[in-house]
C-alpha cells in the first residue's frame, strides 16, 4: 500500500471493489480468509475489516455466519443507510431495471387491521395495490400497499404502476409527498401462494417488511406489507457509539 490522501481502508476498499467489478472474484465466490487478505495487502485486521464492511454496506459483498464473506449476487438487494425511498428507487440506484407486475388494484372496504394503521375507521374505503417487484426481470418480492382512497381518487385506474414508483405517481398526480416512514422487519417463510410468483420453493426464507408512510403533516398516506426473498435481501446498518454518558 502507498501513502496518499485517502485513508488506508478506503484504498483497500477501492482495490477490492476493482477485483469484484473486474470479475477476479465472481458472484457467489468466497473471498480468501481475512488473515490471507491482510498479508496480501499488508494491512492490519482492523483496516481490512473496515474495508470489507464498506463493501458489505455497498452490496458488493455478503457475510454468512460461520461460512465467510462472499461476492454478492448481482441481484442481492442491500438495505443501507436509513433514508426514505421507494422499492423502485432502491433498485434503480443500484443500476437495475425496476419493473412491476400488478396483481391486484382495486378499491375495497378496509379491514380494521389495516384501517387502524392508517388512523381510519373500520370499513373506510382503501385502494389496495398488490405488485410483484422485479429487478432485471427477476422476481425479488411481493408488495401490497393500502392507501386511503380519498387521498388519491381513481388511483385504481392508473396504468403506469408497472413501470413507475408509487411515490412518484402520488407526488405528480395528487400532490402528495412521502416524507417519513416507520419500517419493521421480521423473519418469514414464503407461502405456497407466493412461491410460484417468486420462483422459489414454498417455505423458503424471506423477510416480511411493514412500512407506514406519512406526509409532511404527519398524515398517514400508505401502509405497505412486503415479502422479499431472503436470498436476495440483506439489511446492513452503520452503527456508532455515543460518547460516554449519552444514551447510556
């Protein structure tokens, strides 16, 4: 390694990234052991771990407990730093073509389980949008969104929801901007009815993701429930420790 303006770990990150993008290591390949990489690049284990963590956060690498670090599949979606974006935007920012297949789009009398999330009375009219989400034509997840029907009249007649982000349609056509969301993750198994759509066996590991989105006035605008393939999704969080005495 050579001295330069960039931190040492950043130099190592760039060199590892070049190897990955140059197909020196192909998707699914396991990287050499950390100690071996440290010897090759002549850096400490702390520097190497930080470089590898950066590439995990970028979605270039995936860690499997007890097995090692692997080059991520080209369609392995990594949820990185917390920020509000649509599923379509997440895919597009990673260079993938994002498309959807609309499975259901209609106005319904909302069940209490959903209307209560949206601060509405049981039976209130909701627009339900269920879509199969694809990255470069590969099924990644199934997403169901419920929206107060009065906020977006005739949304159930929209024809652009297979190619456009729902957030973009709401902003452009209804003047509604998503500004904040609360999201929860839990482990799940792919149910029989979803397995064929996701092209995985029933019972495969999956993430269940629920999101409640609000606008600038803190008004709920959608509740979303997603099932995302466990072999195509990783959650990566950057954590920092507060100074002593703060939050302890």
